[in-house]
């Protein structure tokens, strides 16, 4: 049986609680890493207790390290910190879900180091699959399997694993502001001569971001008007959207939001998901994280725009979700 809708609703509620508890300042300025002290944190139940601890041994090792070595030192010191603080609790959580993991969603998000999806949804061990890449892009179906030169990427494979084999009912695509991949895509659009054929990054964003650029052009040409996102393979997944109705976002962030919605179309292009969409067993959601404000948004199909998840919006959003994705979808047959 699938309790996934309830699970996703719980995660939206967690977003709301995150907004009430988490200071936004940490996204605005990074604290310099001290060699004399490090912070002991307890992430249990999403709470963070911070206290300074002296660690002369680590200080000495860092002081002797090369510049490159220090970067790796940070990771190793993190492991030591993990052992001292969260390991015991985490292992207990792994044991808890060992025989009965109940992930509620698969989230596709950006590899950006500032994106902390399990933090801003307050997800626990076993709650959510996370797939990360540059620009949270999911290649559309024609990009694999239909030509003589088959090139299967991770993302469709992850979709199949999560949905067909794992019985997941919710797919979330989460983009963010100031995204380097999206900035690259926009930069190449502005100056195509900068495209480097030998650059995997340029190839990745251009191949998978082409439709997003077309949609951005439509947005810029029409202004803040309704745009249609058509899903040919699964027409019931088509939707309308108004991107940045108040025209407050820079053009790159407009593209980032367009890109999230374009991925919902790309996901629906995969024929192996058609039956799941037709039987209303699978639901896709667009989310967006404003890094410098720490705000989390979800795309409302009803309101046709991104809505910030907070105390004021949470009830309406959950109500809409319960209508769009009923709490008891048909259980998967073959999983
Ligand atoms: Zn990014």
C-alpha cells in the first residue's frame, strides 16, 4: 500500500516547520572555518545544538597541511565530528528502517553545495530518494533509446527504479536561485560562440536545457502571462504557469523556475511512466529554493505559479495536493 501522499504532505509540513525554526542568515554568509574550534552539532529531530570545541590535534594537522590538503582535511575532520556526534543516532535510524523502508518521494535536485534538501524538508533516514546533477535536469525520452546510438543517463534509470520497482508515487523536481548550471545555460544562450564542444558541462546544459530556453524566450516575449506546458505522451499532465508574475526575479532565476517546470514535462515524456500517470498513481511536483532568502516554494497547478510554503499557505497547499493527488491512490499492481 502506498502512504506516499500522506508522506509528501508531511514533508510540506516539515518545510513549514523548517521555515519557522531555521535562521536564513547561514545562506547569506558563510562562516570562516576556524582552525582552533569546530562546531559540535546534533541534528537529531532537525534540531541543531552548536557549541565550540577545542581540538589541538586537528589544529596541528590542518596547520601542517598543504592548501589542497586542507580541503580534504575538512572532509576527514567532518567524519571525526560525525563519529562523535550523530553516528550513534544515525545507525539506530538505519536499523529502524532496515526491513521496512518507506520512502515517500524521489527528488531531483541540483548538485549545488548549498542545496540541502533533506534539511529544508526535514526528511529523516529512509524518507526520500535524492538524485542530484547540474541544474536538476531530467533528459526527455528522445534523448535515449530512440536512436541507433543509445545513451542512457542516470535520471531515467532512477525514475524507473523509484517508480516502477520502488512503488514511489511522488516525483519532486527542485531547482534554486543563483544556479551555476542555469547561469551557464543562460550565458551560452546569450553568447553561443562561447559553447565549447569538448565541455561535458556545456553539452549537458545545452542538450537538456534547450526547451527551457525556448520557454524563457516565450516568457520574456509575452511578459507575465499564462504559458502552457504540454505533455504529449501523457496529456493529463499538461499544465499552465505564470512565471514570476510580479517580475521580481533576475532573468537567470526566471529561467531556473521555467527549467523546473520543463522537467515535469520531460518526466512525462517517458513512456514507461504513462500507465502510472493514466491510473493516477504518479504525481509530479515542482519546487524551488530561494537560497539567499531560505524560502522554499512549490508550484501550485491551481494558482499556476510558485507559492512560498509557510504558515499562511500550508493549509491551502495541502488542500490542493489532496485534490490533485488523493490520499488513497490505486496501489501499484506489479511492484
Ligand atoms: Zn544549481
